[in-house]
């Protein structure tokens, strides 16, 4: 399955819109702009977001945005930037 970074960004934004309420796959699915996304596609992309540390999940499979996830949203949702690379504007002391 290919990753869809636009879907990842929309899922992250959707989770953030829930406020202090966590969301399960069904709740997330109901809020996405493309309503026919299969649950397994949403779950796959949630796991990719989890790999990046942008979302967390509890033992009941309810998802929430992490502090890092909110940082990404506040930075404009730039999911395309590599993890281990510093932001372009902050390339270290040698720039």
C-alpha cells in the first residue's frame, strides 16, 4: 500500500479537531473529506503517523495527536520534511 501524505495530513488535522476527545478509526473515517476511505487504509496511515511520533494510541485503539503532532500542525502540516534533517531555515552553525 502506498502512503498518501495528503491523507496523513488530513488525518492529523482531523484528530486535532477532536480537541480533548480521542478518535477511533470509525470516527476519523466519518470526518474525512473522502468518506469512502477503507478503515484499513486509515489505520495504515495512522500507523505511519505513529512511526513519526505525531500520534499516539491507547490500549482501546483510540488515537490522539501528540505534542510533536501539534508542532507539525502549527508549522503548516509539513509532512514532507525528513525526520533526521534539520529544517531548511535552521541548518546548523555552518550555514
